[in-house]
């Protein structure tokens, strides 16, 4: 049995995790291994379900619905980041104490993801894989290798994306990390939606 098809499936199903990791890195949101493991496990579960039940559910569940849900969640996350940045800029511009805004910027970032945010991210990435999983199950892609490949690719891409987002070059964007990471998530959601 060739390992190439499952590997290609894992990479294509997990590329969006790279952009999500970059968005988290730009936000200076830490992504410890346990959080990455949980997100990747939720993604794995969704992918396993979609591959395992693809043939059974295909006539009842339109392929595009999973992609639309996952894309919508990513777009909403992106809009949240952009909106939060616009609101903070508006408040700082009209604040009588501009020094307070400067102090707040120093302590921005380094916040941990909550359990609910971790699960929502995992579900969003998992939903994006439903269409791919259905398609793969129809082509006869081996169930176990494809699932394992998806898990490891998701874990690796999230970690690499987070490290890339925290790089000195991207961190020079400074105060624009909220809208940039938000726009990345919106772009990712739109790409998935209209792919």
C-alpha cells in the first residue's frame, strides 16, 4: 500500500491549520502542545467520522454544508479580531488618557485560549474536512492511514504556523496583528467557501 495518497490527503486537509496557527502566533496567543493536541484530536475525530460515514451519509448530507459551516466559523473569528481592533482604535482616539492605551498595548497578547475556543477551532478545522473526507471515502482512500496522516499534519502545521506567526519579521507588524490575523482567517474562510 502506498503512503503517498494518505499523506497528500493529510496535507491538503490540514493546510488551513497552518494559517490558523499563524493567526494565533500573530496574536501572541500561546499554543502549548496540549492545546495543539486537543485541536488536532477534535479535527481527527471530525475527519474520521466524515471518512468512515462518507458513503452512508453522502445521499443525505450535501457535501458543501460542512465546508460552509467551518468557513463561516473561521470568517466570524476573523471578523471578531478585526472588529476588536477597530473598536480599540476608536476608543483610544477618543480617550482622554492616551497614555492608558499605550500601556495596554504593552500587556496585550500572551493570553491563553479557553477550552471553548480550543474546541471551536478544532470543530471549525474539522468541519472544513468533511467535504474532503466524503470525497476521499468515495475514492476508496484507506481509512486508518488517512486519519493518522490528518492528525499529524494538523498538529505539525498548527505548531509551525504558530512559530511563524511569532517570528520577528511578522511581529514587526506590531499593533496591526489583530486585523492582519483576522484578515488571514477571513481569507482562509472565503477560500474554503468558494473553493
